[in-house]
């Protein structure tokens, strides 16, 4: 994960950043409704920690379910692309089109189709998760060293044996790279979906706070979801080091 020196650099830069933020707020006397100080944000977190934890858990659940759903279909589609080149040529433009759609425009449609509950947020998270997993998994499955393919062929390995013992292990670094990107995307997707229609979640909390001009609580929600994203990213990285140990 991090060496001791890296931890010192991170802590020092964070203290410096927060100190400058506090100083700028103090010197220019910026109102809390425009830009709260780190102290005011911390006070808001401590005052509303039960609400923040509840909303954060809902958003993370939606993001995690969407991540699982999007990753599953992404890996399946990458395998189909590998096995059937004609299928890849047919479906690839649709996959790209799905990725380039503006998610803020899609979110209200998902609420109309699937309601304002957890399902619409999960689907949104799955949509933003899907593309990186497809692309990276296919690249990992297809970019196998030709010498290794020849070696397996010389031992009369079947296509299934090549897939299970060569292509899939080769793809794992690419897949985990996609997972780290997609998991953070899924959190963003779930939060965006909550902006357009939800009764709970960090996105819902941010929207409600903006109505009441409670900027400190808005920043508290942003801080909580960002911190969760950082923790999840490094958890996946730790799993990668344990599973893809030969890297």
C-alpha cells in the first residue's frame, strides 16, 4: 500500500491544504454559505454523523450492487467478443454509444422506468461500470504473448484450456485495473442518480442541503463519499496484490 515516507507526505500535504483553506476563509472573511471552513465542515460531520452514515451506506450499497452487475455483464461480453469476432464487430458500436450517453440525461429516465428506489440507482451504477470492464477485460484476454500460445498449441491444449490457464490469468491485471476505475465510477453514478429522485443517499442529502443553503452539510456529504471511494480503491488494490501475486 503506502510506505512510511508516503504516509508522511500525504498527511503533511493534507494539513497544508486544510491550513491554507482555513487561512483564506479567515483573511477574506468568506461566508459559510459560500465556502465553509474545514472546522465548520468537521462540526457538521460530528453533528450529523448518524444521517451521514445512513445516507452513505445506502449510496455505497447501490454502488456496490451496480458494480457487481456491470462487472458481470462486462466480463461476459468481453468473453463473447473474444470467442466470436463477428459478434464483437456488431456490438462494439452500441457499447461505445452506451458509454458516451450523458448520464445526467439518463438518470431521470431510469427513475421514470424503474422508480425512485434502489433499482434505478443500481442500474445507473452498472451503466457507468460496464464499459471499463468490457474494454480492459477484452484487452487482457486478447493480448496474450504469441510464444505462449504456440507453447500451449504444441501441447495440444484445447481452446478451453487456453482460456482457463492462459488467457484468464493474463487478463487479471487488466480486470483489476478496470475494477479500481469502475468502483469509483459506480459511486459517482449512484450519487448522480440520487440527484434526480431519491428519498435517501448522499446525493439526496446534497440536494436537500442545497435547498436550505446548508453548505457545510453539502461539503460533509462530499467528504464522506470521497473518503469511502479512497478506502474502496485501496481495498481493491490490496486484493489485486493478493490475487495477482505474480505481478
